[in-house]
C-alpha cells in the first residue's frame, strides 16, 4: 500500500480486502475464527494480526476465545458470562504500558517532546516513541529517530520551540508508520520537498514505504539506492493519479496546501502541469497541509460509529439520499468501478 493511499483514511480499512484477495485461505480462517476486526475497529486502530498459528488454531477450535475473567476459586475460573471452567495454568498476557518510564527517576512520558526527545535535554531519546506503530514501519521509525538523533547531537539540527512543546496525548492512538517515515524524511532532507521537487515527491509518495527511498539523498545516501528502489517498485502494484481519481484529488489537495506563490513557482519550473495547477485551485477550500500530526491515528467519533448508533428506521431514511449522491458521482465520472464497489460496501461488514 502506497504512502499516498494511507493519507486517505477511507483506504486504511481496505487492507482487509487486500488480505481477502492476496491470502484467501488465511482470510477464510480469519473469518471463521471470529477474530477479524470490524470496520469500526480498523478505523480506530488499523492493525491486522498476521500469525501462522493463533488464527488457525482458533478457527479449528483448538484455542477457545472466552469472555473476561471475573474471579478464581481453587482451580475454577469464573467468566463474565457466569460460566465456570477448570484450569491448570493461567498465563497473564495483559501487554505492557509502553509509555511507562518507571526505570528513569523523575521523568514521565509527558516529558518527551513528540514522544521522542526529552524536552529538558534532547540527548535523552525514546527511539520507538510512546505509541504503537500501525501499517508496519516499526524498524523504519526507529531508524529515522536514530538519524534525527544523530543530527541533533552533532548540532546539524536544532529542535524548534514548537517541536519541543509537542506532546502525545490520550487522544493519540497509534502512529501510521509509513506516513511518519516520509515526515521524518522531509524534516531531515531525506525526502524531496513538495515545494521544490514536486514531481519526485509525488513519485515516491505513490510507492510503498521502501527503506531504500530514504537513502537516495542526504547523509548516508547510497548510489545503488535508486536501482534497488526501482527493482522493488516493479514487484509492487500501486495506483497513481493517472489511474485513480481519489489519488488525483489528493495530489491537488496537497498542492493547494502549498500556497499560491509556491504553485506558481512549481508551474514555472514545470514541476506541475497547468491541469494540476487548475486542480489545486479547485481544492483551495479542501487543502491538505503536510503537518506533523497527520501521522497519528487519533480517537474520534467515526462515521461508522455514528452509523452504528442509528436506529434501523434512521438508516432507511438515510439510504435513498446516500444512493442518490453515489449515482450522481458515477454520472459525473468521479467514481470508477473500483471506487464504486468500495463506496457501496463502505458501511457493510465483510461479506
């Protein structure tokens, strides 16, 4: 999945469909196990469990999923549905609080700017941040933090006041790893600036988050990186704005966020076409600013949650207007076949 596609929240839940088509046997097991996340789950935390054993064993009934544990009495375990089970061993798999800093005296999670740098002394760094990292990218995230840390220590990068004041809050649920990587790259000069090299920026943004793209330029660049990158690209199927209207709209929204003066400069340098310039003008009221917070999945009341709260009669009243809007988008060419299917299935669970 390309980094550009992850900038569209509606695309993040489509990873289930990708698993359905790329791993049909695993998908069937996942459905049978009852562990497949709902669309609402994925909107709030778009991570999917890929495991060779757990999903299969649950699907085969060799591992049973039980309700919450209420109490123990001897070898008996009472569950929240009032059933009682005899157990031999209890293994606590409660996870851990990755934000805990008990091992460092006098320092709390809130003391880390962006969840990474200790705000009083940035030479203390938290390489993995304070949040889980979605859509893979954990290794890339730690590597980018390390490269940023090296520049801070060497004096080549001075953290700004805004950066030092930024805090992770309870509303922050996870980091979208690939988006975080290109935002790191923009800060550190490893990724082309959209305000100066939009062609190259947009090309790379439409690739999956391949590590070698962050070795094309800047410190520790590698002369072989472009060759390796293109070899990987040939094996990956990604859509561009030439094939997908939603990507074209995203492109124009990013351009609109750069401002009129930058747009004119990019047009003069032939970094964008007159059509892109016009498209950006049309998106001025819906511009997308490439800011630091776009990498976070934040807790909010999603459209799916609102739909779930509706009564059946309210849903029926809503559907005709929704379908009429969909048909209008088809008529104007905004929706192609792929997007039409995604739109019509957006409010349904997986069939």
